C-alpha cells in the first residue's frame, strides 16, 4: 500500500517508534516521487490505523525525547541506536569479565547477567555511556567496584536492577564534557542510606562536590555543589530549598528523607544545576575517597547545557520507568 511494499505496519517489525519512523520516511519518499499526490486514500487510512494500534513502546528512549546529554548511565536502554551494552561486569571466583546488554524490552538483560554470574557475585567495572560521546564510567580496582549480583540474585531497588555502592565504590570519568563546564544539569535515580551522599565530584582535591549530605555533624554548613553552586536541588520534582552557606547537613538530609519517605522507601530523583569550571577531573559517588556514597544508584544523566525547561519531563520519564513517587 502506498507503494511501501508492505500491507500493514506490523510487517516492518521493531518497536512502535521504529515503525512510525519507517512508515513516515517511506511515505514521504513515495509522495515526493508522485509530485505530492497520494494515490489511494483507503490505503493511507489502513496504514495509519495499523500504526496507531501497534503496542505502546517500552518506557525507555529518554534520550530520544531529551537529546544532547554529555553522558548518560543507566540500567535501562535510553536510545534505540545505543551501543548494545549497559555495563561490563566481573564475577566472583575467576574474576572473568563480560559485557551485559539489554533485552527486547529495553531493560537490562538479567538472564545473561545471572548466567554469567553462575550463582555467585558480580561487580560492575564499566558503566557504559549511552550518550554516544564515549564517556564511559570505569573502575579498575576490584574493591571499589559497585555490586550488581549477590549470591546469584540481581540486586534491585523498587523491583529494578541497581548498583549497590558500599561506601568505598566509585567510578572515574576522564572527560572535559563533564568538568570545566559553566553548567552541568544532573538527573539521578538513587536510594541513599547514609548521611554522606555524594552524586559526583572533583576527583582529588579542591573541595568541589555536587549534591551532598556532607559529614555527620549537623553543625557543618552545607551547600549543594559545594564551592560551585549555581542553582537548586529538586527531589521527586520538588525544590527542597537548599541555600548555599545556610543549609546544614541535617536540614538537607531531613528535606530529602521527608520528601522521599512516603515514596518507595525513600528512593528519590535528584536534579541539580552545577558549575564545574574549576574542576580538572570527574568522579561518580565519592570525593577524594574522603566522603563516599553508600546506597543504590540506577541512573545518572548529565547535560552540559541548560535543561531547565525539560526538567519535569525528564523526571517524569525516570519516574514512569522506576515507579518512584507515583
């Protein structure tokens, strides 16, 4: 019909997004070839009906709706054309490593993961960047790798696979796409269980770290993005009113827990705008091995452009998949 060589949309295969793009591209080519004349409106009606009755796409593809990320780490597929792998893992016993990708629903291929773990444990050595910029997060030291399989079972939060950081685990990302930037918009799905949350930081020195519940002393003055604050922290879509130079650790910790307590055992989405102009490196989950993150983390998206207009849409997409607060 319409000269496309198919009798229905379903013959094209793939997800609903792929079907739509394929049909629209082929239809445009055909109409242009016919000088803008549609040869058969009955065929057009049938093809459009097939298209809109295709099953809804899986809840991935965030980067297709909100492109331009400097780096994007997730245990779900964020782009159709992404590298086929989400993570590289190391297993207990023989310390062999293997890349793990996604299943047909765009979720982490836990069957392949568990087959490789073979009843033991597995840790993540590489968290692949899905932005297409190649800014993979890596950790070559075994003791500092977050765990994803424990005794033959995938570690989860809210029913979805997650990375478990034990207070020493961290990733390094050596890319000026992330440091040296006048603006970095960050979105993170995490479940913190400590008083010293660190989303990301300058790797070694300079007292530069972003989204932190810093130190265990309530008298310590805390800032979001210490020394480089530029905007606000949002938790589950709500501005928690962090004010640099006046917010204490207890104030911020209480605000985060209060906002997240009724939602999936405290699991939260955090969004923050930060400057990294003075940074010379980039580390996920720890600052100079002094303050480190304990808890679970499933997704981090980093943009070096202003995404404030897209904040609610990005957060809603994350929530739709992970069922965090609705």
